[in-house]
C-alpha cells in the first residue's frame, strides 16, 4: 500500500496539533503583571500522548512557579 505525500503530511500535522495544551492566564494583583502558561505544543516533537503529557507537566510547573510568587489564575 502506497501513502501519498499529502496524506502523510496531514497525518503528521494532526498528530502535532493534538499535543497542544490549553493556556492558563495568571495575574499578580499587587503588581498588575499578567503571565501565561501553556497553549504550546513544545512537547509535540516527541509526539502523541507522550508529548502531550510532557507539555502538560511543563505547564503545571509554570503555573506552580507563578502561583508561588503570588499570581492567581484568571478566567
């Protein structure tokens, strides 16, 4: 069975899109500074579920670091 180049490109694209995580916006009420964690597909280079879980872990670490500095989630 031969797969066309277009089909292959579409399959790779779909697998990478599935790895992006939702963005979390945080705000420090004292300073008014706003930060954003997530919404990336950095872990997608690994691909699939593993890449998604890697990115999700990175996002949770990012949120935790900002929350320890007094930031609160907004939305």
